[in-house]
């Protein structure tokens, strides 16, 4: 049976709309994904019929809202195959998740300790570590990429040492789409006693992730890149590590007992969930997981790979077009430039044709500096995109080239 893309497209109200009087072609999925009706309905249902604060009321609404929110945690646990449900921390998104861990490491790191960071990281997996290093005297070392945007694993052997406390790296680069060999990185890190944080924001709706099999120490993602709402995400951490990590924010929900002489903290996951959480967002996240499961991550990955191969082959026909990170192991992201044309100009013309792509640095300035370019045009695909849309993109890029050169 083929992939029922037309049926899937009907689940996404926004795909019916027009932009500049043209049917919307949405190729900016790496920035945020679109939302199926099931997710929108879950948000509306919560606010219409269940709205109450959670974990604290004896009344029926509060119980219902708590159950719905905590059920979403179970769904995340199963989706990512975490061992314990307490290992799933609800956050505001990947940026928040990484900051929770980096903040905790401020009291773990000693002067001279080392953190290894990939060269192709999103700024949110660079800056929190720079801040932690600045405060502790720890040192940030960079694991370089090669011309194809792939991490140089031989260099990791030289960088890893007794001082290495942590490696922080993305599962998939948002700028290039390259999939990193995180299994190998995790194994190498563990062999010398270092931990690994993987930024999974760009992987979780495209690749089946099994946290126990990966044996990763910390893993982060954002719901809005997985068909879920904005403002909610996940931090996964191994139970023992999260128990040892100091809390990030103090407040309600995260305490056991509060005295002016001192306070004791709640157990996991509440220790890291101070304050009233994004309840609707958490419930919507659960609905997004259900939706992705109803299609199947393996099916999504296979279909998106077909789209990637097609888009890559077709775009390469355009004279002067260069793809960055043109490798086999990648998700459906095509990051490119055309010789002599600024990416912004291509993006602006494509927008006039109803095609949404991202242009610029993609929150990954070191990657652009590495290639010596101001940015790229990035077409990032999802399972609700089609080959017909790719044809229109390729024609659109060719038209842009004709106009600009
Ligand atoms: C989007 C993204 C982030 C940041 O996620 P937010 O939802 O903005 O917090 C971090 N890393 C990667 C690889 C991303 O794609």
C-alpha cells in the first residue's frame, strides 16, 4: 500500500489556504511543523471542557486535566521508549530543556573540565554551554565537521580525555539535515566515563528514536517540530542523572516541604517542573504523538526519504546550484545556494509564488562561517508534502535564477 498523502493532507487545515493567491507550499518544516486537526481539537477541547490547574485540586476538573496531562507523559515515554515515566520532563521546548541541563552543570563542572560541542549545532546547544563554562572555568571544545557537514569522528578520539565531562551534539542538523552517528559518539563517550546530551529537535518526527537502545544520557525535543503546539517540549534524562542534577527554577510544584530554614525538593519529574505548566500544550503534545503513531514513524521516514532523493536530484539540474550536506545519512532537508545569488532574494521570490522556505543562518552561524557563506535557502520537507510541490519548487527556483542572474 502506498503512503496515503492526500488523506493525510486533509488532516491539516492550513494546507488548504492560499498565500499571495497561490496554493501554500510549506517547506519550512524544520522551523516549525504544521498542526493536524487532531492536535488543534485537543487544545480546544481542553480549554472548552477541562480547563483547571493540575496536580493540586481535589475537584473533578482538576483531576481530569491532571489525568490528561500525565497521560501525555506516558505517551512520550512510550514513543521514545524511556525506561521510567519520571525521566520525561515537560519543558517549554528544546532551548529550555538544554538550559535546564546546562544550568545544573554549573554546579557540577570544575575549572579545567571539558565539554565537547559539535560544530554544526543550533545556537541553543552552544550558548548555554558557553555560559556554563564562563561561570565555572570549564572549557568548550569543538568537534569539527568536514566539507559534507559530517562530524569528523577521528577528531573525537583526540578531543576525548579524562577531563571530558560531556559531549553535546544534535541528532540531526537543522541547517543541513545531516544525521549524526550518535550511537558511536555515545559509546565512545561512555568508554571514558563522559556523558552525552543529544539535541533531538530535528530528529523526533523524522526518525524512530529508542532512548534505551541509544543509551543516551540526556535527550531534548520540541513539540512544535512534531506537529504539536508551540511552547512545550521534552527533556529526557536518565533517572540517576536527573536525580543528581540541581533544579533549574524554584517555585510551586517542584518542592516537597518549604520552611524558611530550608526547602526539600520534589522527586522526578516535578523537581524540574516549577510553576503551572503549559497544560494545554502538554495535552496537545500527547495528541501529536498519537497522530504521528497513527501514521507510523517508519512509514514517515521512508516516504520523506523518497521526497528527499527526488528533490535533491531535481534541484541539482539547476545550473550553479550547490547543496550543502549532500550525503546519504540525512533527513528531508535541502540547504542550497545558487552561485552569484543571495539566498534572501531567492526566498523572497519563492514567497511570491506561495512557497515557504527559510533563508539565512538557521540559528547555526558557525556552519555558515565554516562554508564562508551568509546563509542558505533551506527547503525542509515533511510527510504531508508531495512530489508535485517539489516540481513547483524546482520550477520556482529556476524562475528566480532567470530573474536574478
Ligand atoms: C528548533 C531547534 C532548536 C530550538 O528549539 P526551540 O523549539 O526553538 O527551543 C534546537 N536545536 C535544533 C536542532 C532545532 O532544530
